[in-house]
C-alpha cells in the first residue's frame, strides 16, 4: 500500500473526478491534497458530525449509508469507488455530515482540509460547476431510489389494507351468527317465570343482553366500515329533516350525559333544513360525532351541535353540521389520523367498554365510519382544535358537510 501511495498519479485521479479543469488547476488542487491509506470498515465521514476533510477516492471501495430510524437501522444510499468525491456538501454548507461513509476494502484517498478546499473553490468556478453537476446527479439518483421505495411500500401497504379489510369482514360475519343465536336464547330465558321471580338472576340476564347488544353494535360497525372501504355500501336517498334527527340523537344521549353533568345544546340556523340522504347512515354519523364529543369532554362540560346551510366546494347547496365540545382538545398531528380505522389517541390501556366514559377508548372505528358516510354522500368531514390540553380544555370542533340533494342510485 505504501509503495502504491508513493507512485500514485494525483493529476490522473483529479482529471477523472473533475471533467472541466485544466492542468494548472489540477496541479494546484494536487498540491493541497495528501494521500492517506485506510483499512476496511474505516469511517471517513460520520453522519451528524461536523468534520473538516474533503475526500477523493483513489483506490478501493466505499459505502454511503444513512440512518433511517431506530428500528430500520442504516440504509445504503450508494456504493462508491475510484474517482468519487466524498464530504464536499457538508463543507460547502458548513453543516454536519448527511450520511456515513465507510471503506469496504483497503482504500487510498486524497484528503484536503476545509480551508484549502474553500480556497480552491473560490479560485476555480469550473470546479464549483463540476461539484454542482455531481451533486445534482446524486440528488436525481437518490430521488429515483426514494420513488422506487415509495412505490414498493405503497404496494405492500395497499395489500395489507386489503388483508385487514378481509379479516375484519370475515371476523364480523363469524361473530354475527353466534351473537344472534345467543341473543335469541337469552330473550327466551328472560321470559321464564323463574327468572322474573329472582331479581338476582334477572339482573344477570339483563347484563348478558346488554353485553350482547354492545358486541352486536361493534360487529355491525365493522361491517359498515368494510363496505364503505370496498364501496359496496348501498346508499339510500330519502328526505332527512336534520333537526328531528339531531334532537332524537340528543334525546338518546340525555341519560348518559346527565350522569357526567354534560349539557348537550342544539342550535339550528334553519330549523326546516331538509337533505336527501340515507337516514340510517346519517344517524350513525351523528351518533359517533356526539359520543366522541361526550367521551373527550370532562364532567360538567358542554357539547354544542349546530347546523347551517352552505355552498359546497362544487357550488352545490349543502349543509354543515358542527359538533363542538369543551373537551381536552386534539393535537394537530392527530387531526387527519383520527379518521383512520383503529387509530387511537393516547394509550390503549384506557380502553373502556362504556360508550361515554371520559377518555375511554373504543374499537377506533367510529370516526372512520363518519368519514365513510361523508364520502359516500359526496361530502367531507374534518376536525379543528388548537391542541390537547387537559388543564385548560381548548375543545374540538368536528365539521361534517353534506350536499342537500343526494343523487338517486342508478336503476338496475
């Protein structure tokens, strides 16, 4: 290795690295570089470190890697060899190294100190142009690699999402049949005189009925979500008077809200507001928006439900339903994710079978179903909140927009 270094032709290497420089410029650069030898696995550049050396690989091979995350480890960006430039961008930007460079074999390199590198760069515009060209080529190659990785990852994610939907659908159907049988037998059991005469047994039967009803509700929700994702849900187009639908939903929640001293207040800009939609799905969307507001509002808080006519983005007449609470709020990074299937804000250890328990987690399907209802009707839903703060309770507002006239499904 030492004999190779003593006879090495720096000018030939620099001519390989820089295409547009004349002999005088190459000679000046060569005079400012030192030849160094390194064994395999030597780190030339350490990601995140501030270093002051610019390298040109004379002999041997290197690998450039970048740390992606704690679980993923390092990712290989490219393999380098003779004529490759290493570490120039960090010196130009006065920034830490963007990647780690290791030797993978015995290597000979030309090294230049940062001060000399800046001096040569200032004197030679053609060297600067060459460095820009090399950098742009690398960026283009990295972009192509990133795009290919994204395509591959998206394909895998789509397949996983399909598998998840199929599993949910199969599991829901498998649960539905025994649940129906169990509910039937329990209803028969509750009619026996022996049960009615024994308050203790009657309470046990009521508990079984209540649990079975809750499981049946979750199973139906799972099926609704899978149908919406698969776009196989049939949407009816019937007149829906929003005031009546909202008042009925608030009435159903009065008892649960009263137990936690939460007041539900309805406000209607147009009390006769009528839309054409699927009544069952509108009820489900309202149900999950209101139960979500109650769940994340501390005891003694308020939930406001309001409606108003609007003009939608497509210039069609529509209605906006707002569900605002005085709850703990929601951080911006969760605003889109809360509408994804099974997404949970906070720890899953807070899961509760109670529908309106404070911060009690559920299956994570309610808001996903709301988004599905909105999309199925040609509308949209989103959330606005300043952030989560359990001390000051900034609250959240969920906005559901729906068209007034839902087109009828095509006739078969």
